[in-house]
C-alpha cells in the first residue's frame, strides 16, 4: 500500500481550513458533516461560508494566516492559491506533528481526502494517493450504483443486536453464518422495503431460533495459472466465504491475497518430486474440517479436473456424504499458450490439441506414441521438465520431425514469465542451457513457431539466435503433482 487507510473520528475536535473560496467550502462541508469543530481562516469568505459563519456552523478567523492558528487543532487543510503559503503551512504543521492536506498537491500532503460513498454508518473511501483523483471519483460513481442505500439502516440494526449475537453464537464460524443470513436474507429484504419494525422482528426471530449443527462443505476451486486477474467471480466469492483454505504450492501469493483475511490457510505443498502432504492426507483434512461444520475451499493451481486429482477428491467426498461444488479454473495449457501468444489450434497449422502430463518414466509405455507423433496437432505437456529428453527421443523415434517447433513457457501468466523456443531436436539441450524450472508447460507443434511473432506479455521469447544469453533464473518456483502419464484428445 502506498497509503495506510484510516478513518478519523473528528466529532467535536477542532480542525482548521485555510482559505475561503469554493474549494475550502467543499472541504469545510465534509468536515462539518463529520461533526468537527471547523475554523476557516481567510481574509474573505464565499457567500455560503459566510452564511455558515453567521449561523455558527463554522468559526471564521478574518485575516492572513498566522502560525498560532495551528495551536490546538487536530489537522489542517490548505485550500488557497498561494503555493508559498501552502509550503509554510506544511512546514509548521510537520513541526507540530499535525496531519496536513494541501489541495491539488499530493506530494505535500500527509493525508489525502478520498472519494467517499456514504451509507452511514457504512463509509467506503477510495483513494488513488493523489495520482489519479478522477479515476477514484469514477470508481465511486460506479460503486454508488451497486450499493443499496438501505445498507446503513441494516448496519445500524446489526449494531443494536451485536452483543446478543456474540452471546448467542460465541463460535466465529457460526456467528459469521448468522450475519450472512442477516445481511442477505429476509431481514435485509424488509429493510430495503422500508419496513424497519418488521425487519427488527424478523431479526429477533432468527436470533431466538434453535441451534442447528452447521453442515460443512467443500468447494474445489481452480486458481488458474497464477495471474490473479484470471480468477472467476465464483472462485473469488468461494474464497471469501471459506473458513478454511487448503491450497497447493502452485497457487500464487497474489491469488491467496484475495481470500478472506481471517480464513485459516493450510498449504498442502504438493510439489513435483516433493509430496509434503499425501493425497490421503489432503482427503483427511477436507473431511476433518467439513465434519466440523466449516466451509472448505480446496484451492488448486489451474483447473481441478485437468491433472489436478479433482475427480479423486470428489469421489472421496461423495463416499463420506460431504456436500461439494466445483469451480473451474483456467488450465495452464490455455493460459500459458495465450500469454505466450500461441494459439493452441489454428486452421493453417493444427486442427487438434492433446493435453498430456509427463511426470514419470514408468508410464511412458502407456501412451500412443504414433498418434502423438502425427503432424498438424498441438501437444501441451504439463509437469514434464524432468522428462524432456525421453519425451523428445520417443517422439522423434515415432516419426515426429526434429524440426517441429516448440515453446517452453515457464511461470506462465506471472510477472517473471519466460518463453524458450526452438525445435524438437534441440528441446532437451535448450531447456538445460536456459535452466528451465517448474512450473513450465511445453507446447509442441507448428503453432509454437508463432510465439516469435505474436508475443505480447512479459519478456520476448528466447530463441535460437539468443542461445548465448545467460539463463535468467526465476525468483519464484512452484511445483505441481501427478503420478501418471495421461492424454486427453480434443478433436
């Protein structure tokens, strides 16, 4: 964060506005609305400020600014057109440890006045740190249309019941569910319809209702390849409703940062070659938390049903009568190809795509290598960094041309994405030269050649002509897990 968000209680506290024009008028109005004791210092006042001074809403100090005006105030706003005066006010305020806002001069401000959405007692403030105030204002206008004006009354009703709710539901998860019922159910509907007495009665009824043991549930959520912007809206909602989040190491910190702050996070650390938590252990964790009445999100990199063991986990949950849901994610083949500028299919080059996982040598013999070696198709190979040489040899031995283009996409969609290109005959050598690490997706086929001309994200592809460039080691490396080789064909 560039700024630390802070809501200040200025009720009955003295504040100073220096300036008497239209801008000072707007600043004084917001401060008066917040209950502050506002003093406006200026030789002259706008007509409205003068009216407020006569009515006793503000205090007017007539004349030019003097240092003693800052005595005993909590904060000051400089709203004149005199830059030299503003600088003097900033220096004097800093010496007194007063927060100071200089209108239209973000660099001199020690606090900023945000764009505000008022649903008292709910207040939403939006700040751009002074860099883009018009954008903050635009966001405020958009949010205004989304937030019903009944929110304030609903918040007030909840506040009157808060102590009783805490006593009735001492366990945080149960209390959270009660509030969700309060804010999204019949009570909220009655408040919205302007029936406060009926809303109060309905809230009292819900509070007195007998306890029921909450049923836990599990949502398998695809976190995508790493870019938090690729999360679905349903995934975001599930993460913000979760009591517990079981996440793979493959899930990026940016995605985890969007989850509810007080949700318990448990890393199950299934990284290629390092299974710190076994699949049975993950099953046991899901069962334990769901049977305790918690809402569990099983957060997986990519898509849960594409080499993510989502099917095994659903079978386990069904066998133990646990309610479940699946939220698809953008799988690595789709995301990495898109972020590398590679179309997986192209009517001039490839009419089909096969998704493969190449994790262990023992399963190589289960694949239909002659079919994989056919031209005019794209192979997208997951988790295959350690098996590139064997994969290369098998394909060439079964007839795939050594000149077939490839692209290795490392950390696809993330800020440190790399794309290494070449031909199948060079695959293992190029990967070793560039120290390619997991997670990396191999895209093999005629379409891979388009990475050179269609790249749009991150660093440009590292091709044959750049083979002498020293390898760039990624700062973050995530793994993934799979125990078998498999192939999915989409004609």
